[in-house]
């Protein structure tokens, strides 16, 4: 079983849609949960960071963590064409402290 | 601030050739990392350096060597390139090697024929 599972998509939505991106994980030692965004031919950049169960909002983005189900989500409200990118979930904690374990990435396209 | 820079941007090698990928950061970060990214595989850690003078293997270290030249620079060397090393390579840095933000460079696209 992979430590992290992420649906690679691709996901195509119309502008203004609500987007839901998800990852599941199996390592109970993970304590830190991140979402990175990667535009085409660029390096990833941190979008959201959380370390507790529950929701964290930042503008149109909401990160949700459910530690009991080992499941994290990223919601994008009022999606824009500029949100078109690959979204990678990432995890840290336990013996892998300081090293990130990434999901496969979900390719998102928001069309006008 | 340039952040994390990588050279070259793109390289084509023949099987068996060697090359070094260069990475430098100007954020005074202690920790640096090398990842490779392949379709459907996400980012996989090759090697990391928690602080100047230390290096450790990551998930996929075979076929690679690294050098932490100083606090700013961390290089990745392929001694004898193989087609399986065709990938996009990313260097990253973070402040102290904890579970904090990692800052990524723009990547090096490597094609091994």
C-alpha cells in the first residue's frame, strides 16, 4: 500500500466551480499537512499548511484534515483560470520529520 | 532575492555520460533537498542535507551522489547516466529541516538517451 494516494485526474471544471482535491494517507505518524501548487514547467510552491484536524481557510482556499480517517482535502471556491495547475498534497512527521512525502499530484484545468 | 536557482535548465545526455546539477539558495537556509519528478509519481526525495556538512539518502538515491559545497550550494551528480534517470529534477531549501515550508527551484529537465 502506498503511503499517500492522490487521484491524478486530470480534472477539468468551468470557471466559478467549486473544486475538491483529496488525498488519503496510511502513515499515522504524519503530523503536518500541506498543499503545494505547481504551474506548468515551474517548481512547486506552498499553498496551504496545517497541523491539526479541522478546517483552515485562506481566501478562496480551504484545507481540511481528518486525522481519524487519514484524509485531507483542498477546496477551491469560485475557481479561476489562473488556478489551472497541478496540486500536490504533502506530509511530514514522525521518523520522516523534515522530509516531505508527496502525493502524485492532481492536474486541474479551469476553463473560462 | 533570487530564491533557489538551478543550472542547467535543460540537458541531454547519452547513456554512460556524467553530469552535475547545480543548486544555490540565497535565503540563508540550513537544509537543502534534491527531488525528482516523474509522471504519475509525484516528487521523490533523492538526497537531502539537513545542515552544512551533512548529507543523507532519501527514497531513491541509487545512481546519484551529492555534495553540500557550503551553506548556499548543494549539487547532484550523475556518474553514469541511464535512461531511467530521465526526469525533472528539483532542488529545494528550508530554514531548519523541520516540517516547515520548502522553497523550490525552477527545475532541470534531463533527457538521457
